[in-house]
C-alpha cells in the first residue's frame, strides 16, 4: 500500500491552501445536507423538499467567515497537531453558535415565528462538520505516515511501565516513529496497580512488574522499557532501572508533561535513562516561606558564582526568593558571561535591575572592598574555592591563598560592612583531611567558626555577622567530577579509568546541594557546621559499570575499565564527620549539626596569618608543615607530604 499512498500524496509537495479550503467547504455542504435529510427521515417525501435547503448559503457563509478567521486551511495537513485541532473546534463551535443565535432571533422577531433552520439540524450539522473535518485531517496525516514508512523487516519489542495516559501517549509516539527497516512495537504494559493486572489496554496485556517482569521480558523478547508515570517516586524508578540493567534491557523516560512541546509528546523526548537517575533522591521539602522571608528584597552576594554550586544558587534564588539584588562574583570572564546568558534567558523580567556581574578575585582586597562598599550585601554565600585534590596537592600555596586567605579576607570584610549572614560552603574532604585541599578548607572552617565565637562574646555587638558552614560530598556534573569524565571516556571509546576497585564516594545533585545550603543558611544562628545526609556511599567501579550498561555497552567486550592507582591525597572512603565529632539533629531530616572542637580566635587568627605569610616563599614543605600544625588530624595519603608526617612522628 505504501506506493499507492506515495502516488496520491507525494511527500515532497504541499497541497495548495485553496484546495484544503475547498474541501472544508465541501465537507460543510455535505454535512448540512446530510443533517437535513437525517432530521426529516431519508424515506419521507418531505426530506426532499427543496425549500429545506434554502438556508445552505447562509450556513456556508458563516462557516467560511470562521474558517478564514481561524485559518484552519493554512496548516500543513500531514503535520496536523493538537493546536490545529483546537482551532478546528473553535471554528465549528463558534459558527454553529452564531447560526443558533440567528435562528433564535429570527424565530422571535419574525411575524410568522418560524425558524430558518431547525435547531436539531444545527446540532447534527455541528457534530457532522466537526467529525468529518477532523477525520479528513487525521486520515491524510495517517496516509502520509504510511507513505513515508519504508518496508520493515526488523521488529523491536518494547514494554511500557505505567498503564495510564502518559503510557498510551508514549506507545503512540513510539509506534508512529519510523526507522529504516525497523518496526517498533509495544507488546506489554507493566504497572504497580494490582487492579490492572491481566487487563488490557489497546489490546495489550497489563502485567504486574514485581512478579511478572523477568518472565515476560524473556517470553516476548522485549529489548527496551519505557518508564511513563509522571508521579513515580525516585526510589521506585531506581528499582525499575536497576532491574532493567540486571536483565540488560534498555530504558527510556517519558519527561514531565510540562516539558512536552505544545502539549504533545515527541518521540525525541523519550530520553535514555542517565546515571543521575540512579543517584538522584526524592525531592527535598524546603521551608520556602522561612527562606523567602530571609532573602526577600535583600542584597545577596555569591562568590564563585560561575561555578557549579554558585550558578545553581543564583538560579534558585532568582526563581524562588525575589531578592532586591544578586551580586555574582567570579574571576572567570567566560563562565560569568555564560551564566549571564543563562540567567537573562530564564529570568527576563527586570533582569538587569536584579543582577550585578562582578569579575574579580576574592584574594584581591581592593576589588572586594569596592564590591562590599558599592553594593552593601546583606547575605553572602561563599562558594569560591579551589577544590580539585591532585592539583592542590601539587600547588599547596594556591590552596592556602584562595581557600584560606580568600575566605579570611571575605569574612573580615563581611564583618566590617555589617553583613547579616555569611554561609561558607565547605567539603567532606575537610574531615580527617588526607590532602592539601581538604586541610585548607578545614583551616577556613576553623577561622570563620572562631571568628563567629569571638563576635558573639562581644556584648556590645548584638547584630554581628553570623557565620555558618555547610559540608557535603561530591556533586554530580560539577566540573572535573567523575561522571562527566566517564561520559567523555565512553564517547571516545574508552578505556574508563578508575583509581581503585574499592574506592567509594558520596554523591548528591547540584540542585539538592544548593537547596540544603539555602535551608541551612536560613536555620543557622552562627557558629554551626552543618552536614548533609549524603545517602549511601557509591562504589566508583559500580558507577562505571552502570554507565556502560546504560550506554548499551559491555565491560571487557566493548570498553575496558582500567585501574590507575589512587591519586595524590586521595582517600579510599570519604567521611562527613571526624572521629571525635558527633552530630545533633535539626528540624530538617537531611541536615545535621556537627559538634566539633572549638578554637580560640586569637590563636586561629595568628596561625592563619603565619600560614598566609608563607605564601610569598612558595616553599611547599613549609606551607604543608604549617597546615599540619594547625590541623593535627591532617595525615597525607599517596602524597610526597607523607614524609612530613613521618618526620613529625619520629620527632615526637
């Protein structure tokens, strides 16, 4: 049949609008004649009274006016969409309503009190016109789809989890999508609702996922599962994905309805499941009211604003909390430019009045003083830092210059200019640090915490700056993190490099981390170190294997996983609390307060000043030795600085 359709409807041409217009008018004519004949009974001689068809010109005139107004003839029929259907509905409905109004007015004001058109004819004509004009468009669209489908000799069997509306839409889009010599066929539905089990939807059996999945997958030779429910919990979605990975079944997701294009799902939106879907957790419930009260119409400064955390903080604050002004500070020109483009695209209303982009280094005192003096921020989120462990192990002077001296400078200026809250973003690597980066962040924590204690002891300064620290582990998709690295290695054909078969890490998404930072910043009264519930630690080797499976590849056959050895300063397992630390709960189940050792401010300031003074000498051993003196639990691993620990141990 395909060649017949191609002959009747060549895909390279578009039917002229006047032909579509003429067909619509012909349909309206037929519908009115049919409605009149039906109303007066086809076999009744009265049905063939020519006077009954006198209103036809009026009917057509009204229909034509609305056809031209809504331009239903202007769309390309083979691409008929939901929007075209809505315009068609308006055309027929409004024109029929106008006919009814004219008919009622004529009946009321004419001397004979007669109708131009019987109301029953108008109703039948309305239904006939709507059905026939819709059927015409859908039949043409179907013909073109059939005409452009090549002959197929491969059948791929699919299953859909979720026997609901989204599942049916996914089925239609999947089976409509043509692919050279490949037929995509949905052969099974799965659902958690036991009342649907072994019932049918579109003549396809619905099975229970937990009890029937493995058996049906093998029996029907299913190669791919589409997950369609819109309100499926994250944990349940992950269970389904894990099961599919175990059986080597490909998985796709139906996106949320709000991301459908013009209310319609596109086949291209059925995206492959990503590794983030296996790590993501259920949506965090924030006390948005309390956060909004703190941030509403405030001037907020974010350092490191163009980084992964800083940029997401900017997005969330602009989207949800209506600040007076957002000051975005970063030393990277290109990344700040990219952030400006993102924000201006997403938040067009009053964007230029709400945002200030500041290119500047947090270690530049003159520049930072100018920023605070010019904009007088109420709240500071300090995200700027060097964070990559091996690089900082090779460059300890830069670690202390940015992570310690930069933090100290911003904190001191914040106090001087009366900032209300200063939220420092730290890392789990500050706990029992084994590397320069983690130790530098721990020293920064010590300084701001002792500074807060010092300020709180001053009875004359009731409204002093409150310093709050937040700690969390690795965030997905941050620059230099393991997942983008693995994804790039897979794209390049491998190998995937993992440092150690037993290495584990905590992960959370960037939005989740930023939401918890906002919540912790809101609840903090000063001096706290908040740690976040990072969930279960994940074995990096397992992460690599799952990423390969999600890409349809096999370990050892398509791509190798190679172990390269731990990098300088790298731990096998990361911690969120030091050995002697404990935690206290907060009202938020995913945020806890760490009970840590306190430090005297005069001592910590003196020690930090001495450490910073070592920067000019650029002597790595002296710098790292001083860091170990300030943070005695800092014991280097896989690093040249292990020798310093050995010397210290020998000396003691």
